[in-house]
């Protein structure tokens, strides 16, 4: 199979982030809310593109830029620091059960639904999918599965860094959420504890964020490539940070159908074991989306 992924090109954003946060604990506890006003963003635009490998596999080109990441009020999100990111492509949707089964030949999800995000996916499963998806499209895989190392140079699929994820999620916003600061509005933008009926829902049923990305809040937690460390932001590189060199747990972002409104904010960090052994079973609210390196300007 060598079907190219559909690419949607979006406008450039410079993403300042000054949301005030309540501290997270080292054990990845979910924070309580605090709010600020969000900045307005430009409308999404798109260019004609090629067919996708499967329905729901479209990607957007996220134009790189500078933004303020983190918060001085959170144990694991401080200090606020300036980050410069390169361009990258990101899946418009969380990987669906249909796409996962098409690539991997199985569907590990507890709550079946072809258009729903795949869940019960360990980090180790997600990177295997990235490599298999790359090979299916004739791209060079990014992961050495024996060492867990990611090579950021190939043109294949990988998981986003935390910086890429937050930058894309914010879509130019300053607030706690990409749609503003009022948690009462989350019900219109995300599937979370208050409205999900304890299950995932089909991808892209809620409105996209300003970059055309769906379900960046709620539905399933999304694995990132980074090892998790509480104090990483205090020493992370200013350009394209990729997380600590090693660790015990991997980062997740975005909240899930089981999450409170506060845990669905753009800044919330969570973490869990990567699960390289069959004895480690992933939660039924863990999923992911893929990114790819964009051509250098």
C-alpha cells in the first residue's frame, strides 16, 4: 500500500501561552481549574490535496513559530518558557479504530466503533503503529523498536513532542482551552466526564480547533513521544524540545471521556508507563494521533 495522506495547509500562528495553572504533582495528578481570556485566532483555510490512506487520516500542516509554553504556577509545567518550533504535519483526528485495524490487523479497543478513536493502546503499541503506517505508505520509519529511540529525521510517522502537541492544541489561543476560558463551554467542544456517558464517541463530532484539529480536548488521552519529568521545562532546549533522554513514564495530553473539565485544558500534563511488556495493559481512555516532519523551509 502506498497511498499518500491528504494534507491540509493552515495559516501561520505565533502562539503565546499565559494560562495560569494550579500545580500538578509528580505522580501526574490532574489539576484544578484557573482561567484567563483567550486571544482570537484566524480562520482555517485549506488547499486541494490528495486522497487519504483511509477516511479520517487527513493531516494539517502546522506552520512553525514561537510561543510561551508552560506555567509558573504548576509544578511540572514551569517555568513559562519561550519555545520555537519547526513546521510539522499532524493528524486532523485521533487515530480511529478503523485506521488502526487496517494497519495493525486488530482492534484492542474496549468500546468498539470504527469511527471512534482507538483505545487501550500502550505507548509501545502506538510507536509500532507509527512504523507500520510509515512502511505501508513507503515512508522511512522513525522508531527503533528495540531501543525505543525516535529518529526525527525520516519522513515517516511518529508521536508528537509535548511542545508540538501544546502548540497545535492552542491554535493561537492564550486561555485554558483553545476556545476560551469558560469551562461551561467545554460541553460544546469536547467529550468529557460530564457529557460522554462513560464512553468514547466518533472522531470529529465536536468542532475543530482553529487549526482544523478535532478532539484535542477529551475523547481519549493522547500519547506524546516525550519521557515525562516534572522539572524538564526548567532546562529544556529553546528550539524543538524533545523531552528528557530517558525516564520511567511517557507523557499524555488532552484529557479523555473520563476526565474532568480541568483535565481537558491545553496545558494539562499526565503520564503513564510505556508498556513494553504484555503484562502492561493500557487504559481504555488512552489513544494517540501521529505527526510527520514537514519539508524544511
